[in-house]
């Protein structure tokens, strides 16, 4: 089942704002030059971001994986590109690996508390 016009809003930047920011900021057209690999880019994001930011991106990616599960993988790749990714995953496993790196160290699915300022 191919993605159709009604899927456009479901997979828009507005529907996945944190994932879109991550893709545009770290998996853009120069990610190989800047980071070498997708995993290195993801680890750089993990090192540079707060626990809350990692939680938000991981949540968007989990939801993206859930919503795209019934789609052919070619459509999943197109949806990632529409969100700003220049990287093309080979399989869902590649996306799950990114999720694993984003989720490392998060013992629960609850967002970490924001520090008191």
C-alpha cells in the first residue's frame, strides 16, 4: 500500500517536529563529511543534547516507526526525506539502531525532569 495524499499531513514536519529537527540538523546532505556515519552523527546529537531533547526525538521516531509500519519501505524512505533527511536507511533496522542510541541511558519512557533554574 503506497502512501497517498492523505498521508502527507500525517508525516509532515509539524507531526514530527523533534525528529525533523534532528534529521535536518544531523542527517543532512553533509553528514558524511561532518560525522562520517549515521551512528557517529547520532552519537554527536546525544552528546550535544539534553535528556529532554533526546526523549523528544526518540518519541517522534518511535511514533514514526509505528505509523509507517504498514507502508512499503520505499515510502518510509520518502517520508524521511520529506522530513529533512539526506540519509537513506537500508531497512527499518537502521532506524531502530538510531532509536537505540537515542534511548541509551533512559531507564523509563518518562521525560527527565528539567533542571531548576
